[in-house]
């Protein structure tokens, strides 16, 4: 399974249901979700929430954060931060979240 994760796939255990068509459900031992449309579909749904101002995607295997946020005109913008960078959390009075704080004791150096 490390190979699946290396390719950006998400692994789900046997407690996650898989629907085949419209009627049958299965509980496979493991599922590997490797389709980037999963992330894109979530983002489209989240962007449709009018009260949502900011959405963070935090990588689990590297120091990288993608920030999707509404600008002053209400349009969605995207920024990425890597390494020792920080990201602005505009809806919190321009608070800057350091990636060091996000990944503290999570990733080995």
C-alpha cells in the first residue's frame, strides 16, 4: 500500500461502503481512490457554499498546503505554500499559519 500512497491515492478500510450501480453495496477489505476528480468534486461543492470563505488542503506526505479563498470581490483564488512558508488566513484578521506549526511532529526532517 505504500506505493498507492506514493501516487497520491487515498486508502479506505473495510468500513467504507462501495456502491455498484444503483442497488448493491459492498464492503471491500480495502479501496484505493486514485482519481483526482475526488478532490476537484469536493472543491466544487465547497465553493458552492456561500458562507465559506477559505478551504485548506493539507498534504499528508510533504510540507505543502493549498489555500482556496474568496477575495474581496467574492471570486475564488488559489495559493500554495511549501517548506518553511506560511499561509494567510484572511478571515482571521490576516492571521498567518506557518507550515512548521501545521507539520510539527508529523513529518520527519
